[in-house]
C-alpha cells in the first residue's frame, strides 16, 4: 500500500481530506499530517511517504522550500501542491521543482480524487516500464547491479541484499563513492585487491559505484583521469564515504555534478566538493525552444512561426502524455515571457501582472487543442513584444558582466547573477551564450584564469591566487588552470 502525507496550515483542510476521501480504495494510506513546514519535513524524513499533498503557503517553511528539500532527499517522491488564486509565481516555481500536480484552492473532493487517479496511472506506467526491464534473464552480475542500484536508491533491505550478492568482499569494503559519466564509450570496469567497480544504469545515466578495500584512492583517480583523456568524456563524482549508508548521498552528488558539467559545458572531471555552494542547475533547452526564443528576440515573425511548428511536431513525435505535454508547454511560455520582459519591458506590458497560463491550459484536453492553445498564447506574446519593443538590447548581459567583474573572486553561481539582473537563470544562460558566444561558466573560468595569470606574474603564491580568483580548493584551481593553459600554476609562475 502506498503511503501519503497531508501538509496544510488549515485544520479543516487536513481533517476533510483525511475523512472524506476513501483512500483505501486507491491502495493509499494517509500515515501523517502536519500544519507547518518544519514539522512537515521532519515527518517526511521519519515516514518516507510515496505521495505528498502540501499547501504552498505554510508557516515555518513554505511549501516551495519544503518540496525542494523533499526532492533533493528523495527525487522519486510524488508531490501534489495546493495553490491559492493569486499565487502564479509560486506555481511557476513549483513546476520547475518537478511537482507532479497542482490543485487550485478551495480544494474539492472530486479534484483530489482526479489527482489521485492521475498519480496512480503515472506510478503504474513507471512500474510497468521497470518490470519490463527486469524480465530479462538475471545473471549473477545483473543481480549484483540491481542490488547496488537499490543501495543507491536507499530501498528497504537494500544493504542486506547487497551484502548477500557481494559476499566475502562486502566485509572488506572500507569506503565507497559514485561517479556518473558521459562519453563515447562505456567506462571499463576494474576489479583487483584494492578496488571493485560495479556498473549501474539508473534509466538515464551511466554510473559506476567504486568500492575501496583500502584508503589509497590514487590509482583509481589515475584510471578515471586516463579514461577522460582517452575518450574526451565527462565525469561527475560524489564524495567518498566510509559509511555505506551514505552511498545514496554520493549518488545524488554525482548526478548533480554531471548535470552541472553538461549544462554549463564544463569538461573533464567535475567533483561535487568543488561545485559552488547552493548550485542551481538551469533546465537544458531543446534546439526547438532555442530557435523560438532566438526568433522572438530578433522580431522575426516567420522564423518564430517555423520554429513553433517544429516544436509542436517534436511534442507530437515524442508522444508525451497530457501531463508531461502540459509541463513542457508551460515551461516554454514562461521562457517566452522572459523574452517579452527583456525586449518590451515588464512595466510596459501590464497584462503580465495578471497572466496565468497554467489555469487556461487546463481547458485543452487533446494534443490538437493544446497546439491551438500554444499558438494563441504565442500570438499574444508576439503582439505584446512588437507593440512595446524598447531599444535596450543587451543591457541584462552588460549588467551581468559588470557583476561578474566585481565578484569573480567569490563563490559565484549563475543563480546569483540571474537574481542581480532580475532574470530567469535558464533564460540568462541561453541569452549569455547567444550574446557572448560562450557559456556563462566558460566566460567566468576564462576571466578568472586571466586574473590568475596576472597575480602569478606578480609573484603571489599559488594557494593565495587560488582563493583570490574564487576557487575553494587548490586542487580544483590547478586542474582548471592546467586545462586552460597547458601548464600547472606553479610551472606558469
């Protein structure tokens, strides 16, 4: 039976949902409730529910922060949010965090029941896909990989099952870590007296779990570095932990590091411990979305129409279900809103203050209806842009460059820069590359390296220069510097 929790600061909402919904008929048990965000997160950590119903506004910790913490700790949890009438911005953020569904207040019994049915259908589809994969013949190695993946996902009895499959080597493990990678070829697995690697596929990424039998990690690091150099691959690594109960944490860190590297066009080995604190990874844009945004900014009506047609064809080709298609269309609309704000000025387009596309899209049920809805919204956006276009092109990028120049020596993230120029991080990342011809991270790295060269020439110590140009560790600075210049900072000095 699935476990569910309900979080809302209104007592009547909690009691109504608990007593008026026949949860058992859906195979769901409501195992807990909370009326404030802090208690809600503590309850979540204790009960580990499959489904979370939560209000966006709550005392202590609001629903958005709560969802962010939940998704970071347990990404497969299904979150359904309640939103009030004037909470457009909150719903926008909730969608970006990956909520499964959102319900307008006041919440009614039919609304909840429909949301539950959609959720159960989604779970059923996921389980069918998982079962199909597991139908193939399970060899000893496949069983080991499955047990290791369960360990990463922190499933019930995962450690016990892993121990059974790993057998005598299990008691020899003194530390472990996870790496996620992308390359032209699979990373070959090594097993010797010092280390055992297990290759794992989580449905999206190639992973390798490294179990160490001693505290000498240098040979394995050399092996990974050689694979990167040979294949031009990218590796994201989690931290090394002595306690296997923390391996799921290393798993999340490795995925985070690889996503950061792929999106911001880092190369080589991206270590989680070297990432900027509170890293926010903007969503990667498809070529179709980039073409739409580019044509809109150039005020190219024909180009915009052609790009929009290609985008709609892509949505149909991917055969997305209704919920996924709705999310994709809303994400596009929010990015186009950024173009309108940039080119026309938010103060000139008064309609943006009350524009709520996430409510209107619910009236479209078929793919054709959704396509018509999207075209109507894009026509409206185009009219707003053309009627109010301002001559202030590139001002956001100029402000971003000025901020980078004044703060490059800090732990500077794209999220921070986006906040300073009042722009969506995903859109700023796209716009930065459009205008500068290189990604934000490549520009920041190049700027820092040039500053480091000047400081090294002046006689400053390498460790001091590392801190002065914004790198937390000497090792990370040395890796980046050598990649950029071909020599280490010490050799350059």
